C-alpha cells in the first residue's frame, strides 16, 4: 500500500478517551499508535476539517433561518457534505465496471453519513431539551422562597422528565449491527485481496519456470540449427519446421505481453481493495467511538431526568437547591461532551470523503 499518511493522522481509533478492546487490537493491521492525543488534535487544526465544519454550520444556519424554531430537528447534511456525490459514484462504477465489493464500499460510506445525520439530529434535539435546564438554572439564581419561582422551576423540570431521551435515536443494538456489517465487508475486502495476491504469486512462479523452459528450448533450437548447417540438404528439409517453432515462440511471447497486462489489472484491483478496506476499517473504529460517546451522554440524560423527577415529586426547597447546584456543576461538562461528539461526526464526514476520493483515484489510475 502506498503512502496514505492522513489515514494515520485522523483514524478514529485515536479519539481521546476512546478505549479499544483486545479484538480491535488484534484486527488492527492498518494503524500505528504514536502520540495519540496530539495527532488527534492536529486533525482538528487541518484546513479541510475547518472547511467541512464551516460548510456544515453554514447549512445549519440556513435551516435555522427558514425554520419556525431556532434549532432544526432534522439535519440531513449528507447531501451537502458527502463528496464525491453518490450520483457521480454510481455513474462511474457503471461505466468502468467497478468490482462489486468496491460498489458495496461506496454504499456503506453513504450509509455511514446517513447514520451521522441521525446522531446529529439527536444532538440538536438534546440541546433543545436542555434549554429547559438552562432556564431552570437562571431561575435558581433568584430567591427560591418565592412560590412562583419554585413552581416555574418544578414545571420546567417536570417537562424535562416527560420528554423522550433524544439520544435514544440510535440504540446500542443498532451500533452493534453497524459494527458487524462493516466487519463482514472488511473481511471480504481483505479476503479478496489476499486471494488475488496468491494467484499473482503463483503466476510469477509459473512465469519464471516457463522462462527457464523457453531459454532451454532456444538453446536446443540454436544447437539444432548449427548441426543442420553442416548438412545442407537436411537443413532445407527441416527449415519449415524451424519456422513453425519460431512462430510458436513468438505467439508465446505475445501471450506473455497480454499476461503482463492482466497481471497489472489484478495488481490495480488489489490496490483499490486495500484502500477501500482502510476506509471500512476507519468507519468501524469511528462508529465504535461514537457508540461509546452516545451511550455515555444518553446515560447522563437519563440520570438527570431521574434527579429532576425526584425534585418534582419531593417538592422540598432544600433538596431542590442541592440538586440545582449539581445541575449547575455538571451542565458545562455535558455541553462540552455534546460538542465533542458533534466534532467527531464532522471528522467522520471528512474521513469518509477522503477515503472515497482515494478509492476513486485508484480506480481511475490517478495514483499510479
């Protein structure tokens, strides 16, 4: 595999705090592991990452302006951020008769972007729900002895507890299904590449053995010609047979040239499958990381819903004050975690686009 350094730089397996299982480590034959946090931070400083974030935020800004609410409920950024567009990919794969596994890779990357859209939707719905918490924290700075203030706080907390957790939009089971499907595709891509390389190795050995046989045949032919030169009559009789031998040798040479062309085509297919396999490997790690982040935030929301429910049912001013202090202490941390998840999703869009572009370059031979 040729140089694809950026894949090491922004591999999702390098997310800070994102642990990896032993199985993932055993399957990791695509990445190194130096200075994880620093390299991950570099990914967020790249011009391409900043551009994709600006593009996403600009699109979301347009949605807000055209929406009655200040936050859109459905993102659907795939149509705006995914590059190259799926229509372009479909036309190219049909015209160039691309291998079916590569077609499956492009479909999987499109599917991954749609999942990212779904998670973004959950993030923005969570922020919308937490506005009630923000309002509660503002009210808590007022005198709680005031009955109206206390009732307003309890009302907002009750509304918060009744809302469905927005981060239930994708369950752990769905993340496991995504992981399993992408693992199957990764194994098929790697297996196909291994089989092609095995055939190429066998072919090279066969060609070497055939080349030795050809040299021996030529030596034997030369010796025969020399010996016949001393017997002119026999030489005239044997000349047609000698010409036929030479023509057969020329035909073998022509087939050898065609064989080299077929070999090169197989080598290029291997390169295409390798790049696609790297792309799928990144998707697996990316979604494993997002699964952990979403689950952590989901549990946090459930915890605060339970706390808010206790506040509402108890109605004690002292308990309410204590719980509101906890809300205040954890609110900023929770918002930071939401922002981290959103940044990771934009990074996922960026890696998907780069992987797709690399596979296309391999298919078109631009990286040869």
